[in-house]
């Protein structure tokens, strides 16, 4: 059954539902991405002290973290200790050649600050900034609203490697 929204369903943002959506999305995307990037890379699900999972794409031969993928939670977007902890982690990533993909599917809270290299011309309800390791704090922004299809984006990997498409909308179904 198809719902009224072609992209993100705002019903899923409810505080009582979001933790389960967050966790299921991490597992769904891990299963979808792992066969597309192996055996050169693997997807490692990690957990911060505040139990929130995130992924690291790790180069198998060197054990080097190439890409960090975060699905933001409300605690990341509201002022307080959890946001400060996340901002500290984010700042450390900005100082490295590691790529950062932030998936923000929550309209509530304050979006993470970032300098954009390129957008589709607007910012809306949801956003996916992708900071490539060689771009410092600058990121490409994929904004979309509740009635738009969730954009497909390329998973940033090492230079010269095929970057598979991330189909976030399919993982949410």
C-alpha cells in the first residue's frame, strides 16, 4: 500500500516511533550497502555511549575508516549534552580525510551547521549533507520536503572506487 507521501512519511518522526525507525533504517541500509562495497570495504555498525547507532565504512585491508554515516536523532538536534557530544565528534571528522554523510529525517530541532558547495536551490524539511574528506567543512546538500522523493546519492569511498547509490527511500519502506 502506497501512502500519501512520495518521500519521507512525517508520521515516522513521532518521538515514540523514531527510535525504532532509526534502528531499522540502520540495519536496512547496512544490508543494502554491504554487498555493493565488499570485499574491499565493510559496513561496521557502531554505538555511542548515548545508545545511538551509526555506521562506519571501513577499508578491509587497512582497517581505515573511510566514511561515517549518521542518521540524526532528536537528541543530536536539540540543545544539550547529546548535541555537544555529537558536534565534538563531527568536528573531529571534519579535521580528517574521512567522509561524513548526515541523514536528517527530522523536521524538529536545529539542523547541523554546514557550508554548502552545491544544493538543488532550496532547503526544505529534510536534508542530507555529504562532506567529502578533501572538502574541509564544505558539503553537498540534498534537501527535500515531505512530498518529494528522497534523493538517491552516491556513497563516498576512496578516490577511483565505484561509489554505489544509496537508496534511502527504499530502505524506509
